[in-house]
């Protein structure tokens, strides 16, 4: 398709949908309704939206959907760290039930017992999976869960009279940038630990960093390298001895289900991404859920409300003594809570453990195969990894000039994703693969084969790779500074129209 | 006996596993876990209920959901931050497409359609608010407001923030949680008869350390704040920014805040095509003018349009990516991650379907219906249809103080008549006594409203 | 006042119309109708109810549908040609895809996916029935049987057709309507204890003008006809063809008719992934061996696989198109047109999901559940769980003759207990007295069956 | 995508879905269940179906869907005669209601009052639209409706004691082949009238054809040429005088809604394709509905049951005195009955008339534009047409060698449909376009532009057209006789595998 920008489809007079009309008698009773608006608040001109018939709007967006590579359509391994797994269709069917879609969050509790039951039952499952004691599903992404945990850390120390004193949070460089960023939003100074030569967080560095200013420690384990810090209990002990709280980014939990838990590792809090590990869809980037779990000691700090169960009735508990308040309106993304509950019930305890084991098996199979590709390597410790690996094309780049960005564009030609967002850019020419449990050996081989082919091309005929994509929806994007030059960027179509002359001058 | 192969996990096939283990060169999968110390490894299976097959799962979940009573079964007058509106079927068709549902963070080539749909969303919403920059959606109105305020503080380099006392209390909690400890907050009082901001109080509190004032229009309490321009003038004189939260479905008839001086506009997309989903439909937006000092302070992704090497063809990409916490960690602007992109695409579909006339029409119908509701409620003895005298959009405070009943009692009786009454305000605004925030939109028929009035009459007569 | 532009009709915009009329060179659209004589033109508008907007339409239709009670709300034991089975969610996802929903009769290039999906359906069903040729689906079992019989008549050049007396009477109506006046039909009797075909009667009626015998297995009345091979031997000796109708969901456990000599096999696809849709889920299939004399007599489209000019790539096309009425009008084989392609694709998805083990498992579970039901029904005083002594698949005749109640009375009482009882057979098979055809499948839980038994006990005790 | 045949995805041991398991106590009570099957009827080997995980099955079919050009995705004008119009999404949403999908056709009438109401109300609408008196929705396509009408004709004459005598049915060559074919199935001799030089059915030929053997006359009007027979009332009078019945194929009714009706033209019966004129989707070729209407005189001949309404209750009437029996099981395609009722209600009487007018406007606009394309013509009468036109590339073929089949393949490159099935092949190098009311002027211009472009290519560089498609899912199909040679055709994958050696030999 060569689909225009939607504004270009404008045909004055066309209409996409008819709205429910006002009842004639209502109009007779109250008049036009809008005269009640004070003159200063009347909109003078209609918004400059396009006018398009329904079929054309539909065709436009359906075509755009076909130009989007959902995980349903490819061997979705290349968006490493994102845990792109199979999204069961039965769950999507369940969330479209009007008894889910058409509930108002303020309905009387008696009329939403089913909804509350699902929140509560997922809470019970998450407690068992993590070993922690209470969960909130209000945070609507991993980032927001991290923010909520940082908020709890602050509130906790304030409650203990140490709010001002404890102003540092320790994290590691291979943990997700949101860990540092959200703690900074809560006013914390960030201390970032760099790994040792094997890629492990360094306990000596940690010991050097802790002090009476330590408010908390946040870390992913395994980190985005797929390397598991086996000394994690020692880490949390060190922090606890210093008076800090430990909170666990379980974005990389997919290899750990039923294998090891936050509780035993000594964490006070953790979160899981329901849209990663628990098979809720990513939906182009949300809405999502970061399920936030705490020990009993921290229950009263959770964002309210949480769901409780007494005497056969589910209810919302709003009065949590030290609640941080709210991070998202009402209850969070309820339909994703339902999806994850359904997924856990479809697998059962043995199934969850199989998920973990197969994710690790698949990853190590790929790891073995990828390392055999000319030009590829995996920095840090040798031996096995857990559920993902951050690889490097450093050698390939040195020998052929082909960079990981070039590979990205060439992978498009194979109808596959290959992600470039490998913050922090410490590993050179990085690529991160996470095969999850959802892909068969044949699928993995297909992906590996594409990488092998590109490596071969890089060594034999690098131009093929460097001029990619050859077979994509669009041609290569103009490499000028259209996205970083404030005089040239256009974040909306109206700006594009205003700037068109400027564009023309540049050309 | 070997375990069943689960439909979601193809490589549970023992022969395939054996082949893969051989390639890796280990005997068992558990060897791959040798990095996890023995004492951290779980010895027993998780204590979870056993697996259900697809049909059992469906019966199980539907059995639970059947305990709910939805707004399709009862007539609903709850709003207060999550609203029932007409949703065109095309919106559902698009956001249920397998491609959009399962896409995530691909690159501009293989996910061209996602980039275009979100760029178009930005562009369509920009027309509605009449501003030049709109971000990829944030979590919800509360967080959008919180972020807008933090942006204002960074732009002005000031720390104090004024909040209208009529801002939704639950939203304030989000704002304050996101704002502290960096920022300080103070409330500006309102006129108890109209809800309008008390400009004298504003003047008093508008000290030189004020980064911004945040208020909502139409407000949480439903009324329309008419003093936008006056407020803006006061703020401009103080070099403080004006941040306004709006219900976007009002903007076909109400002036967008940019017309009365807003620097940053935010709000919730849920009314534009999202099902309520027990609050899963919320999504926030932020809009500003196209000025570098604003654009540079967005934490969110901003998609921009760029030419490709082929004449006349468009591509898309991230504008000023180096701002973000993806790039800069704690030194980036606030934080960014997965937010609510699918609802952004859906809001775009909604706006494309309605067009300029549709947005005007829906605003008008809402106002006619809600005015009719107040008019009819006023016919009930001891009930005041609207606590405030000022004009309102789709929500209004119904005053039950003279009835002798609490809102809680009244709402219970309404439920017996298959009606969800308005939100009880007696906790959030005790100064109003027994009042409730009712919401009437274009989905309410005359019969729905008359039914409410009749039900109240009967209930109060008891 | 100008008419509103309808969302479904873009060119209602007056300016656009004017431009188009100008290109055509006429003044008004009605001029284009000058070919229709004045006296045939309607003078007034149609007397139909006024147009509804989308939201009104939804409330209107949902209001009507709410008067229905579905099999999700009540436990259903009705079968008799339309059956409740488990439907994997993936089946719905695929057949609700906008592409498949709105495609029609494109060519092998732009509709490659449709051709492939239907070719795969043919191939998957071929494995289930163990034959080499399967057509693009026909309307339903009845028409598939009718067409199979007509094919047999053309192949043999004979005009007489024998029907087992146990063939579904409603299906017989379709067969006879499609067969007359060309063919003559005669019934073959059955053993009243077992339902099995009366082979003596068959021998008597198997004259040399017999083109074919048609029977069903499992039969309409539920029992399994075990004499397939004997029947086939008799027919072969007479050079008559054997046409067998089957319920395809039985074929994981029951021998396909090709194994006991069937020449043509037909049946209904509805059990393989189609919702009942008040009978909108029916779809027929026909299968034969890959012999020219059979293939040439299909009226249906048959998709075949062909190489493309690129090594290793497949394309698809119509096999032997010149057979069809599209090509030959009344000289073609019977007639062809739009039939039930989407259900063919869906049945393919279903078979691909279940695989060989799934098909066996579902057959087994059905038999266990139905046998359990009969066992439990036998515990009720005066009720015989199965009227026949012979084994059955998912349906069986429950005999209420000793209860003193009619089936109609019993079913009414069951409805009060939220159960749809079996189909009343007292009209179709009056010789059985008060009996009903019950259907039990893999969707029935033990609790469902026990609930039925309990409800019957209570009802009959009244 | 380069998606394999589904059997090639087979991986022994994988599973697509888990079935509801048997209850343990049930198994204890009855054993394995299958031992009850007589030995002769036991299946010995499992069916040879592939074993594939759920995600892979889904990916396969989703990819195939993307390789299918549904009318939602293109300017669907080229499948002329098929009335490809906009399929409203709201209707699809409504038919997915469990109160529609999960109804059994034999449920007690009390429990399906809503369903019966919809049948009845659509019946009322169709009566008004056609002028006839009773409708059945049992026929599940136009072809089956034609068959049902032929069946009624036969039953009617049998009832009048003329069953044997009246053995001829008259039709026209430009009517759909199913008219002749289904009448032949009911044992009739077919008399086919050819048009006069202007494309009109010739009344003199009709008069010559009728006799005491005439059972009926079946015709489309307009025919697939878009030419309306203005003498239609004279035609039906001639038949009636001869004692025959007239039945009307209203497959081409889209330009006639609210304009002219079957009743006034003198027909005894007619049918409408709900999947064409009344906006039910085509679904790759069914299920569909041919709504069959008759005069009061013929009511008792309809296939049973029909829906009646008395005293506030809807009921099924099964005892029709002369019913032809059944043509489809139970009640027909109920969900499509619902769709068409919803569509009529969305348009109302004025809307339906606008449908007709816009369909005719759009068609005449295209007609004007297409005639201006070099090499294109429209045989027969000049002047306006109704809702479609059968065009000819005869001149283009003569001048450039490019045939209409070549154009078909080239249109694929533009992402557009262009149908080749223009039975009967009387018009040379035919193409049939039917723009309906659903497309905007801009859409029409896009389609026209593609035709212009191809005409230009044909004259300037015919090889481009003759070697198309250049940009399709697959390459050009091998033109050998794979589809017509019984030794080579493969209607199933198993046959393909058996024949592979034969293939190899041919190559």
C-alpha cells in the first residue's frame, strides 16, 4: 500500500459515522444546549479535522495495520528484553466480554464481584510466584511500577524519620534505564554500579557504595545480558544492613517462573510486567500492567485501593495507612489483569515452570548457534545464559564496516524484527535476542538463518546490507537531521504543512 | 509418563528438546540453571490451581464475569474520570486487529503502519486542541497532568505549583505523588456558588516562585471555567505557565485552552473511542506549541514525519530522542516506557470518523441531554439538579441535602431499579453535604433520563 | 435543506455529485433512470421505518436479541443436525479477519491466501475421510448428499436411488427436492431394535436400475451402522454406488466410510469449528477418490495446486473448470455459485489445531460423555436412556414412553430448569412413541449431565 | 510471506489446542468409550493430519489472510455483477453476540423470540422493497434461490395438473448461468433468448418461444450488461397469458431500490442476494442468503418453515400446503438475515433510494470515463446504463495483442481486483465493472487511472502487461495443463505428494 496521510483523504461533506441524535423533545425543552456556554468559552471555528466516509477510514487503518509487523506475524525474537511471547486468542476473546469492557470503575462493589474476584485471584497467584505478600495492579507499565516502588521507598523512610537523610538509590548499569530515571523523579541521587569483567554486578563496589544515605537498591536479575547474579542474596543483605530497601525489577522473570523467587533472594518489593512474562499483548506500547508486590511490612504503603476478600465477599480497601496515593486512576488496566489470570490458569504450576525451562532452553540453543556466526560474539562470562543474551557485532563491524543498524534494516527484508534499543550502549554494536518459550526449534532456526545470511552478505557483498531495506513498506529514510533539528522536525501534519516551504529550501 | 505438550509451548516435545540439548552440549535443562545457587532454587512446585484447557478456562472465566453487572444491563450515570460514550464499531475493529494488538517497538520500516497511525493520532489531536505538538500517549490524565506540571517546572526553573481546589482529588494524588519531593503544591480556592476559580486567592498565591497553575476545564465538578483568559493574563504577568486539563470530547463546542492562553494542555483520551474496561481505557495526552523549550522537556516519545529517498514518500521516526530516559537514564527528562499507544491509535480513528461536524454535534448533544437531565431533576421535590449555578458540560452535582437521605442510601435504591447513580461526593467535598456527581452523555436517551427521574421520585417518596 | 450525507455513501456530497453529473452530461440523477418506464417507477418513498444511527441501531438490535435465551445461558442437549461443540478461539479470530470476511471471487494472484486456505481445507478434510478429492464446501449436509446422489446417478446412468429410512427426514426433503423429477427414491427399512439397515429389504430393492444407496453413519438417530462392508459388497455386486453421510467429528474414532467401501462421502462441517448461529453454521462437503469419472461429475469448484515459474513456489487454480455451470450453463454439472467457503477455511483451521491426536481425543470424550449420560438416564424410573440397543456416537434416543408424559411436556419442564431437552421425535418417527433425540458432546461436563438427570427426576415426579 | 503448505509445518508431538478433558468419574463409570464401537467400525490409524503448535497455526492463517485482497482493502469495483459494497463493522459486531451465535435452530420458540422477530421484520422490509407478499430466507445463495423458484414453478404446475405438459423454462443469455442450470436440475428444457443488436431481450423472440409447454420465465433486469429491459411488463404479460410463472433474478437490484419493484413489473417471484445488495459480506464465497419472495398466491409453496406473527408472539409455520420441502437445513443463514436487517435500518427508506441513485451515478461516471480510454468500448445500446457495465477490450486486443486476461494480472500489481468470470463469453475480451454506492469519486478515479495506465502500457510497451504480475504474492503460474489434465491435477496435498514424481518427469 502507499497510503496517504489521513488528512490527505479529506473530502468536504463526507462523514465517517453518525452520532446518536438528540431527542426532539429534549431539544424543545432545552434549546441548542451550547448557548449556555459563556461567550469566552465558545469554540469559534470547528476543529480542522478531515471529513472522510466510513469505508475509507476503515480501509486506511486496515492497510496501516497490514504495514505493522505484530508478533502474531513473525518469529518475534529480535525485540530482546521485551519478552515477546504468544498472545493466546482465547484471552482476547474473554476481554471483549461486555461484562469486562462495559464496567465503570466506580460501580458499587456488589455489581463487580466478578471483576474483584479476578484481581484477588491474580494477587494470590502472584504472591505464590514471587513469595511476596500483597500485590497492586495499579501501575500501568514497568516504568510506572518502578516509580511506585521508588515512591514507597521514600514514604517508608519518611515514615521512619529518615526521609531527608536517605537520598541515594543504587542501581546497576545493565538494569533498565527506567530504574534510575524513576528514582530520580522521586528526588533520589543515583549511584550506578558497573559490572566486573564477567558482566556480574560487583559486590565490592556495592559495599563501597552503601552508607547511611542509602535509601534503596533496585536491580534486574538476570540483567538484560541474561546473566544471573548468583550473589544476589548477599547484595540484598548488604543493603538491608545499611537500612535500605531492596526492590526487584522482574522484567526478566521469564526464565525464573517456578525456579526462584524474589522472597528467597531477600527483596522487599518486586514487579512483573504482565505484558511481558504473563502474556498480555504489547498493543503497540500499552496499555500495560506492572504488577507490584510487597512484603507484609510494606502493605500499607501500596497505592490504593487493593482488593480484599472476607466472608465470601470481595471489597476494595482504600484506607491504607501510609499509601503513596495513586499512580494511575482507579484500578489500573483491568482487562490485562484478566488476561494474565487466564494465562496462568491455562498453564498451571507445571506449565509455568515449563515456560521458564523452555525459555532458557531456547535461549541457550540460540546462544550456541549465534556464537558460531562469523562476526558475532557475546561479551562477558562464557557458559550458559538464562532467557536472553546481549550479543555484539563488533567484530563484524571492524571487518566489514557493516553496523548493527545496517543489520536492523536488512532484517526487515526477511520480515523479522531486530531491535536497536539496547540502552545502555556499553556493549558495542549490540543486538539482544530473547526467544521465549513460544517459538519452536524450526522458528529459531529461521531467525538464526537470517542472521547467518546477513553475516555472509556482510563479508561477501556488504553493499546489500548497507543499502537495505530492499523489500520494505517504504524506502530508506532521508538521513538528514529531520528528527533532531528543531527547524525541521514536524511532530504533527499541521507543522509539516507549515514547514513545507522550509523543506523545499533544504532540498 | 511424559508430560503433555502444551499448545503454547511447542518445544515441550521431548525429541526436539533432546536435539537442542545436544547442540548446547548439556544433559538436562536444569544444568542451564547452574548459575542459580541451590538455596535460591525452589524445591517444590508452585501452589497454584491446576491447568485448565481452553474450554474449561472459558467456562471458568465467564462464570466469574457473570457475577458482574455491566453498564449495558443497568443505566449508568457514573463519570468522574471514566465516561460512557458512543464507540463506533470501526474503533474496535482497528484496535482488535492482531497486528496492532501484538506489535510493540519495531523500527520505522517493518512497523511503518504503527508509526503512521501514531503520527496521525498526534496530528488529529493537535487539531482538536489547536496546538502544534502532541506526544505519543501517556498513562492517563493524572500522569499527563503530573508530567505537564513537571515540564513547566523545568521550563521555568521554579518549584511551586498551584492547583485549583476543584481538580479531581484522585488526580491530585497522582500529581502530587509524581511531583514530590521536587515540587511544592498549593491549592487555589473556588467560588462556592459557581465553582469558578477565586481570582483574588490566585493573586495572593501567585508568588514569583510559581512555576505553573493547573486547572481543569470542564472541571471535575462539571462546570465550565469561564475565566480562562483572565487567569492566563495573571499568569503571564508573573511569567508562570498555565497548564489546563480538558475532556477532549468537549472541544467541538468549548474553546480549546490554547485559545485562552494555555501553555500546556493535557487530558484523557478515554472518551474518544475507548471502552471503560473498569478503568483500563484511560490514556493521557499532552500538547504544547512547537517551541524548542517545550519540545525539549517532553519525556515521551514524539513521532515525526520525514521524507524517504523516494520522492513524495513519507517515513517516520523519533524526534529529539536524546531527551529521553531511554537515552539518558536518570539525566533524561523524567521517564518513558510502555504507555497507552493502542488507545492513541484508537482515538485517531475516532477523530477521523467524527470529523469536525461530528465533534461539534457530539458536544452539543451532550450539553442538551445534560441540561435536560438537570431540568427534569429540578422537578423533583427537595432535589436540586445542579448544585452550582454556572453552566456545565456533561457532569453536574446533584444536591440531595433537602431529601433527608444520604447519597449512599439513594444510590442503593437506584441499583434496585437497575440504575447506577452518580458518584457520592460527600467524602471528597464534605462542604457540599450530600451531593453526587452525575454524568449524562450522548448515549443517554430521553427514556433513560426520564427513568432516572421517575426512579428518584419513587425512591425519595419511600 | 440538504439531506445528510450517510457514512456508507460518500458521494452523497452535493458538490461531488454536481461534478460527476457534469462529466456525464446530465442534469440530474433521475435522468439516468430514463430507461425505466414512468409507470414502473415508484411514486412514493418505501414505507420502511426511519434510519437509525449506529448507536441507536445497536441498542435496537441488542434489545431484540436480548429476547433470546442462548445455549450459553441454558444447558443444551439439542443436536439433530446442528451441534454444540468446543470452538477454539483461533477459529473465530481467523474467520472474523476483515480480509477473509470481505473477500469473494478474486484471482489466484491477489487472493493467493484464500486459494491456499481452501486448498489446505480440501487437503486436511481429505485426510480425515481418507479420500483424495474434496470440493470447495457446498451449502450443507443435505445439499451435499443431494449432489452426491446426483453425481452417482450421472456416473452410473441410472435413475433409482435408495435411502436408508433412518436418514434425517429434513435432510431427505432436501435430497428429494434436488433429486426430483429426474430421480426416483425408495426407502430401505431398518431393524427396530438396533436401527441397523435391514439387509434383506436392501437386497429386495437393489434392482439393476439402482444408481446408489445413501445412508448416514453415525446415523441421524445416533447409532453406529456396523454393516458398512456388507452393504458395500451388495452394492458393488449390483454396480451401484455407495454414498455415505458422516459427522466428521466422529472420524477420529470411527472408520471413515472409504474404509468400508464408500464411493462418495458427504457430511456437514459445522461441528468442526462453526458456531451454531441458529443454523447459519452449516456447510457441506463431498469427497471421492481421484478418479476421472468422479471428478468430472462434481458441480463444485475444486482448487488444485500448481507450480509457478519460480522453482519451489506454489500457486493455485480451478481444476477442470469446464465442468461447471459457470462455463456450461444448463449443460454444466448441476449448478455452482456462492456456497460456504468461509466455513471451509474455518474447518481447516480446526483440523490443523486439533491434529490427529485431538481428533481421536474429541471422539473418545464425546463417546464417554454420551455413554455416561445414557447410563445415568437409565437410573431414572420409567426412562430408557437409549431406545436402541446398538452403540451410538454422540446422539441417542431417550425413551419416555413409560413415564406417562409427552416429550413436549417434559421439555417444557426442563426449560424451567434452564435446560434445552432433546429433539422431540414423536412426529418424525411416530412408531417410537414418545422419544427424544438427545445430543451429548465434549462440551458437557459431568455436572451438566447430572443436572439433566436430576431435573428429569424432579420433573417426572410431579 | 512465503508461507508453506500447512502439512509442511508438521512437527510430531506439537499441539494446537487442548480439548475439554473427560471427567475422571465419567471415565471410571464408562471406561474408554471407544470399545463400544464394533470392530468393523473402529478407525485403525489416526488421520494423517499435521501436528502444529497454536502460535504457528495462527501465524500461518493470519499470513494467508494478509495475502487475500478483501473488499475492505481495495477499491472493489472489478468484481462486477457481485455488488461489492461496504460491509458495516457494526453489523459484524452485532452478529458476534452470543445471543445470535449460540442459538440452536430447534430451540423452543419462546426462547428465540428475538431471532424470529428479526426474520419477520426483514420479511416486512423485503415485502415493501419488492411489492411481493411473503419471503423465505432459507435459500443460501442466489443459485439456491433460483433452484427454489424453479422448484416452486414445478410444484405449481403439478398442483394444477400441468406438471408434465409444461416442461420449458425461458431465460436470456445475459442472465446468470445459474438460472438455466438450476432450472435444468429441476428437469426443465431451457430456451435461451439472445438479445437484439442493442442488447435488449427481444420481445418478438419471446413471443415465438412461448407455448403451452412454457412453465416459466426467469430473467435478470437489468442484466449483467447494466441494460434495463423497459418492456419487462410486456414480457411478463406474454408469459402469464401463456400460463407460465415469471420469476425475477434480482441479483442486479442495487440500482433499483426504492425506484422500481418486482410487483409492478408483473413478477410472481423474485429473490435478492442479501450478500450483494443488502451488504452482508461475501466471506470468500458464502455462507450467503438468497431472499426469496412470492405473491400471496404462491405462499403455500415456499420452503418451510416461515415466520409468522400473531398476538404479540412470533412463531414458525411448518405446515405450508404445497411446500417444495426444504432447500437448506433449518432456517438458513440467520446471522446474514440479521446483518441485512441492520443495514436496512441504518439507511431507512431515503437511504435505500440514495443507495440506488449513487450506484447509478457512480456507474455512469465510470462508464463515461472508461469509454474515453483507448482500446475500451461497451457493446450494445449507447446512452446511460444502470448499476454496472460489461465493457470490452476487443479493440485493445486487436491493436496491441493484450487480452483482458493480461489486464487481470496487471491489475494485481495495482492492488486491485479485476474479474474474468463474465459468463457467457459473448462480449469479446470482456470486463465488468460495478462501482456500487460505496466508493467515492476519488476511489473511482483511482480505479480508472489504473485502467488508463494499463491501456497506455499496452500501446507503448505491451510486454509489461503481458508478463504481469510483477508485484504479487506469487509469480506467474506455470501455464501447462496442470489444472485440466487428470494425470496432473492435484486437488489435495496427498495427491500432490503421490504425483510429485509425475511432476518431476514433466519438468
